[in-house]
């Protein structure tokens, strides 16, 4: 009886908290979550391969292959975390927010452990083990533990499509601010000039930068926890449905398959671009400052677009905007490939145009997955926000893993190593793969959104109306 009384008191407090109107507090809180996420995610995506190739002496192909292989573990941890979150009980703060606080510290520590220059003189076998172990600890365990509930939380903060679109927009803003810290500021800190005038990565400075970002991440996760308010009570999924049955439901839903394929392709394009940036600017253009400038301008493009993309999506539709953006990205990268410019200003201008096109999907994708969750509820009569988001998250990680593998493979194909890093043939090869492969990827993204993903503006509104009618009854 005491347990029932305690549960009733918790739910009463939750319902009281849920009365707080949706507003700027929620937007800032939710933005803070992805700000914290990217403080560890982006530093791994941007610097890990460069760190292990240049500082630790591991081949690019091996680094990329191991980073890709590590994501196989995510097939289990992401879905397991989704199930845990769906079946977890409520606290006064809700169902999802408590998990953000629980994993804030572990994900920060795991991220810091990745960059260990003091092991550079150890045997190759140990260095490969350390890279693999810390990458799994960070990405497959700790990052999964915080990111799955954080992403699922948007469904619980509001049931209104326009407010969910705002959360998706503000999430992108939070991530962009983190990218400004890492992509813009860190290259100015972690790169040094060697005796031959080349821009080279400093292992000790990279480790220090990782430590600062990890501490900051914990603080920002706590801001997310305290400012975000869950309002929509999520019913636990039917106990009779095991994970295999849920997979059957998800992968027979066209909208889910469409968003998964599109997200995978998008991440392949985005991460290949960001990964190659760490080679094209210091090696082809011999300018770490250009890497910072490119990052700053890219973040500026996203922030500017975030002021009007939500309104455009409300008028034309999320899918429709994303298709147009993919074609813009393809066009700009094809132009960059064919002109093969030696002007860093021209390259950055074309890169910014591609980034603008990519931003349409990047800003709206988090709202699109909630549209998919609604579509599954309407068509399959099931609602499992945590599980759906976890499988979607795994698909995104597959895209990231494939990008890591592709980046390592492409660098190996052009003959890159610490000894050949500035050879003319190698740096020209770096330019070619940095432009051509993303251009092709943009075209594939446009096709997947146009022909596979079915949720047009009209279809999304039909699902919203159907769910509203169901609740009314």
C-alpha cells in the first residue's frame, strides 16, 4: 500500500509540473541537451581519426574499420536502452529526463579517455585495443545511455506538431553552438606548426581540449535536466510485445524505413565532409585557420537558417524542404569537384552552399522522427517512443560508422599516411574525394526522401488529426 501511495504522490507531482506552459524555458533546456551531446560527439567525430593516424601511428584504414566495427555493438545497446526507457517508471521529472542526469558524468569520463597521447609509444596491439575499448565505452554504452532518453523526451514535452518542430529546431541550435566551440575554437588550440611550416596536430593539447569539453558537457546536461518539462504521459508498451515483434512492426512501416534510410545516407554525407575537413584544410590548403573559419561559417549558416526553416516547413512541409536542400548540396559539391580550386575562399563558399542545403534535413529530422512515431501509432496502433528512437539512433550511428570507414578507406586509396601527408598527389586526391563522394551522397539522399519517405505535409497533418480524434474518443 505504501508503494502505491508513493507512486500516486510521484504522479501527482508530475502532473503538477506538467501544468507549466510550453515556452522559452523548454526550448533552451532541450537545446542544452544536444549542446552537451555534441561536446563529446563532435570532438570524437572530428579529431579521433586524425589523432590516431597522426599521433598514435595507426593506419587510417584500420582506424576507420575499427570505428565502424564498434558500431555493431550499438545494434544491441541502442535497442536495449530504448526498451529500458520505454519500460522505466515515472519520477516527478518524468520518464526520460532522469536518465540524462544519470549518464551525464559517465559519458564525459569515457569521452576524455579516448584521447591518450601518453600511450603513443606503447605496442601497436595495445593502442588498437585502447582505441576500440574507449570508443565502445563512450559511444555504445555511455552516449547511448544519455542520448536515447534525451531524443525520446521531445515526444513527452509536447503533443503539438508546431511545438515539436520548435524543439527540433532548438535542438539543432544547441548542437550548432557546441560545434562552434569545437569546430571553430579547437583547431586554433590543438594544431601547431612544425619545423617545415606544416600544420600538425598536438596530442597533449587535444587531450586537454577533450577534458575541458567533458567537464562543460556535464554542466550543460544538468541545465537540460532542470529546464526541460515533460507534459505528455507515455503509456508503457504492451508487455507481450518483445523486441523482435516491435522490429517487425517498425520495419513494415514505410515511413520508418524511409527515415532510417534517409538518416543513414545523410550521416554518411555529413560525417564524410566533416571528417575530410580535417585533412583538406591542413593538408591541401595548409591552413588550420581555414578549418576554423569553415566551421564558424557553417555554424553561422545553421543558426541563420534556424530562424526561418520552421516557418518554411509549416508552409511547404519538412520532406519537401529536405529534398530541395539535398539537390542544392549535390550541385555545389559537383561544382567544387569540377573546378578543383586552389582558392580556399572559393572552396569555403561552395562548402557553405552545400551546408545550407544539408541544413534543411538536419534542422527538421528530429521533428520528422516524431512524425514517424505518430504514423506508426495511427497505422499499427502502437506507441513506443524509446524503442523507435533507439532504432533510429542506431541507423544514424550506422551512417556515422560507414562514414568513418569510408573516410579511412578513401584516405588509404589516395595513399595518405603520416609520411605522405603533404605529397602533391595525395593532397589532390584528398580534394577529389572530399567533393565527389558527398556530391553523389546528396543525390541519393534526395532520392530516398522523394521516393521512399511518404510523410508529406498533407500526410503528417492527417496523422495528427487521427490521433487527436482518437484521444477525444
